[in-house]
């Protein structure tokens, strides 16, 4: 197996690094930094014409879009019983449907709002942050956070199959954008407990160390 992960750890590449760490995969890490123009070179654009990271090359298969990459890695390397790895991927078609459902929900219903929050609390320079935009985004998150809270309550603290899977990992990546506003989860105890447990995982902590190392 030869897996290359493209993208600096402080980008959405962190999601893929977290998945690779969970699965115990060996990988080469090409730490391309968008701000240095490293994602707009002809060589990288040939891999991802969007010029964005993350992207992976897995034995010649090129995949981009962080959440799609994680679904692929979970299915390929985290199917139940594969090489003793944790079953982060689907065990059957029903689980696959639910993992896809939660991942598309993350991309379309959850992450747009949490991303607005991180932009207005961390990404923008302090003098350009807009508290009104942050509060609007937080208010709009009531619906997805409420739904997540119900689902986690019903699922015993997980989204699919009663165990930690790619569905939890992908959704938690979007929840990570709320880290500067921890009170955002206060009204959602199931989400708060799930987020605390998820981010305490050793693989998440290894990913954080990669982010800090730059
Ligand atoms: N939907 C994409 C978004 C990827 C994305 O926006 N990546 C940023 C870094 S977090 C990037 O490469 N930005 C550089 C650019 O847009 O030129 C995904 O989830 O992979």
C-alpha cells in the first residue's frame, strides 16, 4: 500500500490525517500550504483541478474532498474485520446508507454554519471579525445541533451501528469549528458528551499534534 496525503495539517487535511491515524495506516504526508501557493502548482492542479486540499493518492487512485476521502478510507481499510483495524466503515448496505447520510448532512446542513463560526472567531484577524455574523450562524445551528442531539441519544452516543465510525468522525470535524465557542454545545448534552469523547481519542490527539507541528 502506498498512500500519500496532500495538504498541511492546519487545513481540512486534518480530517484525513485523523482518519489515517485511527486506522493505523502508513502514509506519506505532502504538507502543501495553500497560503504559499503550493496548491496552485501545475503538478497539484493535475491531481485536484479545484486546487484545494486535502487530496490523496492511494496506489494511483486520486481522491479529493475531505469527507469523501474519509468515506473511502473507512470503507477500504476500516471494513469490519479488515487486518484487525477498527470497524470505522460500514458492515452492510444499511450502515453504508447511514454513513453517507450523516456525511452529506455534515457537508450541507452542519459544516456551513460551523465554518461561519470559525471564520468569525478564529480565522479572520480580530479587527475584521463580525459578532453579529457569528451569532446569526450560531442561531441557525440550533436545528442541526438539535437533530444531532436526538440521534446521539437514540444511538447510545454514536451515529451509526452503536460504535465510533466515519460518520462520527466526519461530523466531529465540523463540530471542531465551534471550539472557540464551547457554550454553543451547552443546550445539547448528548452532543457535548459525544464531542468530548471523540476529541479525547488518541488518534484525534495525534492529529492535533500534527496541526501544532505545522
Ligand atoms: N470541500 C472541500 C474544501 C477544501 C478546502 O476549502 N480546502 C482549503 C484549505 S482548508 C484550501 O485548499 N484552500 C485553498 C484554496 O481554496 O485555494 C473539502 O472538504 O475537502
